[in-house]
C-alpha cells in the first residue's frame, strides 16, 4: 500500500464508516469490511469472495410427495358404471286427511274433515 497523508486517512476513515453503515442499513452485514479491506476495495485492489449460497442450494433435498392410489372416474361418455334406480313417488294412502287448504296467503293447512274446510272458507282477511 502506498503512503497516505493524514487528511487522506481521515477521509478514508469517514468513507469506511459510511460504507459499513450503508451495508448494515440494507441488511448486508456480511459485506462490511475492515479498514484495510476497504482501502483495497476503494482503490480497486480487492479480490471478490465466493458466494456461499451456491453450495447451500446444491445440498437441498427433494420435496417429499406421498404415493396416491389411482381412483377410477367416469368414462369418456359421462356414464357412471353403476346406474341408480328412479325413486318412487310418495303417495298418501290414508283416509284421515281429506286435502290441503290455504289459511292466509301461502300458509298451507291440512284439511281433516268438512268442519275444518268450512272454517277455512269462512275466515276473513
């Protein structure tokens, strides 16, 4: 290294301090340098260091993926292999309820005998 005057050394020390402060602010603590390293860096004499991140990526293990069973699905025509039967319609076969009457607007009420039917018909709004 060449000899520096006192003023040049003070200027380099301020620049070194500012450089390290900027590296901490941008969260690059590993890029901070000692004063001698900074002087070499400032005058283009420094040797760049190798990155450690490349060696970490090479050791990464493959992601685990569980084995899944193959599930059969519909065929290309959209038919399912098992055909379901049509449900039978429910029909009232008893003799208690005679029919269904409307009490108020859409309120449906079962009609049991003629008396209930007359009461529903005579109701006012």
